[in-house]
C-alpha cells in the first residue's frame, strides 16, 4: 500500500496585526532563531529583547500599516491564495500552509496533513535561493516537529529552484507587462540581503565565497549552497528569459540590519546612484520573494520610489511578486508533481 502524499508550503511569516505588540512578538520569535542571528544565545537574547524588539517594533508596525490590506497581511493573503490554487491544480492531494514564524504555524500545517492521512509529505520552502536563515531554518523546524510522533511522516523537501526554467518563466510572465508599459532605462534585481558571514559559512572550502570579485560568476562545488551565487544565477536567467540588455541591469541587496557587513551593493544606495547617473525610468524585480510583503511593497514600492524621485529619477515601478499568478501555480505544480509521483 503506497503512502498518501501531501504538500506543505512554507514561508517566513508575518505579524498577526500591524500593531506594536504583535510586531514585537513576531520580531522576538524571528530574531531569536540561531540561524537568523548566529551568535551566542545569551548575547542574542540581550540584543533581541533589550534593543531590537523594544525599539524597532513601533517603526516596523507603522511600515506594516502602509501595506496592510482588507485581507490582512499581504504575505499571508497571497500565500493562502497560492495554497488554494494549488489544491485545485493538484486535485486530490492535500495542500497545507505553515509559516516558520507566526500563524498559521508549521506545527498546525503538519498536523493538518497527518489528520488527512498523509504519510509522505513534500515540503516546499517558498524561497527560490537557499539561505540557512530561510530554507535551512524552515527545514530544521519541520524535521524537529516531524520527529515528535511515534509514527513519523516521510518527508521530502523541494530543493532551491533559483535556476529552474519554470520558475524563471513564471517571473518573466509577471514582469513582461510591467516592462512593456514602463519601457525602463534600467532594470534592478533586488534580493534580500544577508550578512557576509552567512555566505562565507556556506562555503565548505572556506576559501571561495567573497574571496574574489568573480566568485559568483558560476556555480561550482564551493558555492553550490551560496545564496549570493544563486541570486546572480537567478538574475542571469531572468535577463535571458526577458531578453534584457545585461549592461542595463544591476543586482543589489536590500533589508540589511545592524552594523556588520552585509552583501553589497545595497539596494537603497544603488537606487539613488542610478537616479543621479541619469536613469529616469527604473523597474525593480525582487526575485527572492515569491509573495509580496513588507520588503517589496513598503521598502521598494514606497521608500525606494521616494528615494529614486528625490535623487532625480522620474518613475520607479515595482514588478509584483509571483503571488498566486497562474504561471507560478503551474510552475510550482510541475516541480511538486515530480516528487509527488516518486
């Protein structure tokens, strides 16, 4: 008798409401993760609970209020819509959604699938590029949860899909109408940032990542798990899929936190520099995010647009994330189908 399969979608998570108390609770859970803040536990506790959560929560809550919609958190609304579309597309296969932090939780999603009789579960971390703080953390938590019952479910994880042609074409399908309408002078690929040390820790040789200017030019054994290298591979794939002039594109990294070095160049600085150099119409894609969220809608769609115009640009357009676009539903169903048939 073959084990019944199920699908568990997971993303990072979101506060329950755009209020200081809920955002503070979310930040504490998120930043207490040793894969996010990789420092000694006592120091992490003091930093999160004594500095970051108390002082950052009110500002973050104000930012969340800028993007909160009638359905609540954009990330959650889009993730639920994707879940529902996948249920339709994968007829008969249970699909659940669990967030690494916040609600609905990974535990509730796993319980939902087990209650539906699923013994073989394919987990789909909705992060195209691998990072220990996203994919690694989600799988770490899921493996620990799955180990609790006496009869453990059989787990399989969808690997990073940063260069999967189906993912790239789905992003291109969303981007083409925006690019056709805007006719941008330049296209910026803005990926979520990471501390440089996270990238260096992903290098098993300890001698490749960030050791040279062209360390991310191609994927090799040393950087096969390197987030930065995978981001550059995604950008190159999208340049080809969209037929862009590579010289009129830039890769940058957003959302840095703290004083330690993060991946460069920084998106906020790049946006201002492009405007000052004469770029008038800038399109921004955020290919590390499969669903629109605070980092895309507020950080790029509002703040970066304001910075660009203030520096002399005319128009900055944020290309929407994949959300529950039909092309993305089809692409993800294809990737999952390969494993569900296994």
